[in-house]
């Protein structure tokens, strides 16, 4: 199979490329600059990387004219909610217009690859307690600029499938984490601080925000396996939630990190890390995905956190 991955140089894109290569696929990836970050340079000999700005319709058309694919995994976009809130117009361009450009290029190319559009659980907004666990039929409340831009892209997905016959499947992943994730997210932020403490480069104090909100965390390697299974098995024009079905609080994650850390540490509240106005709990109903594909999380939280800690050890020279 020939697989195109947009945003391949990102956190999820790198893990997806590794999964696809392990399955024997030929992988073509694109990113705006077409340059591998240091942590993904091992992919260079096995993946064709193309520089392509998806916000440029002509560049996307050239990409689809030049590269043939059986499956396209559309990951590229502005994925950080805080960045989207800071610049909603940028979020619209990166998440909505870029998706339109990709679909239009597919339509005009004459190719009909299976497209897996990766949306987000943020489109559900703040679900009520009686709506948990969240099903795909849960009301859509895209109040945040990130959610609004991804929901608009979902609507484009539906329209291009209905009007132009594109083969599109949508997936709404819930929180996921693991090695190589950006420090803008809670788990790598905490883990990197602990790795610095263990390396003797920081005092043993962990700066934290909210600890009581509960989120559905899945290891990124399980997530990309779910993407691969959906791309192969989901009927066209369908949508699925992807999550573990288990909600965990920051305190629970912190308890596992304490057990893994080689040094004891205190906590220090940091207002800059706190997030106000968020739902108390968000958790997925993954039953339709599980029934279709047999997917289940295989990597437990302790393994995810240990692997992430070891990754940051290697980045800081603290051993593994």
C-alpha cells in the first residue's frame, strides 16, 4: 500500500510513519518545510518527505499530481488549542482551508484514495455528565477556535464525500501522549521536569496546574494503530471516537510518575499551567471502533509514562 501522511514530521505523524512502515506500506510524507526534526531522522532512509504547504492550493495540487497513494492520513494542522485561541484566523487557515485544499487536489487529481481525516474530541465542547461516555451522537459544541476549525473541516469532509465521491472516514481522537510529544502538553511537561530533577539540573519541585480534571488518555502508539485499522476497515463516510474509555485525573497520573521517579519531589502550583473553564471529565465511548476493528489499548499508563520519561532522559543526558 502507498500511504500519504500529511504533517508527518509532527508528534503523531512520526509514530504513524513507524506503524505504517512496520505494516509494510510505502510511506510518503509532507510537511511545510520538508525537513526531519532530529528525533525523526531515522525515518529519512525509508520515507519520501516532500515540502508542501497545505495552505497553498497550487502546492497541494502538485503533490497529488506527483505522488500516487492508496490511503491518505490527514494529520497536518494547528493542533495546540492555546495557539488556536491566540490566533483563530491562523487556526482556520491551518485546519479548515488546508483540508479544503487537500480535498480539492484529490478531486482534481482523479485519484480516489481512502482519506482518514483526523478531527478532535474538542468538537464536543463541555459535555454534560449524563452525556458521558461520549458517543459520536453527542451534541457538537465547537465553542473553542480549535474545535470550530476542526468541525468546519469535518463538514468539508462530509460535503466532498457526498458531492464529489471522495472516500473519507473521520476519527475524533481523545487525549493521547507518549515519547516525543511537545512540552506544551501536560504529560511531557511534567515528565521533562522530573527528568531534569533526576539529572540534577533542577530542584525537586514539580510545577503543576489543575490536578482534578479527568481526561481519557491513550498512548500515541495505540492511537496510530487505531488510525491504521480504521483506514483499512471503516465504511466510507463514517465517524468514530478513538479513546481508551477510561478517564484519569492529573492526580492519578502524578501518582504513577512519583512511583517512577528516582527522586522525591514537592508540588508547586503554577497559575500559568492552570486551565480554567474546562469540563470536569471527558471520556470516550470507543465501542463502535472496538466492534469494527477489535482495537483495544495495548500499552498501559505506566508503560507510556516510563517510555516518555526515558525519552526525556535521553534528551537531557540523564541515562535511561
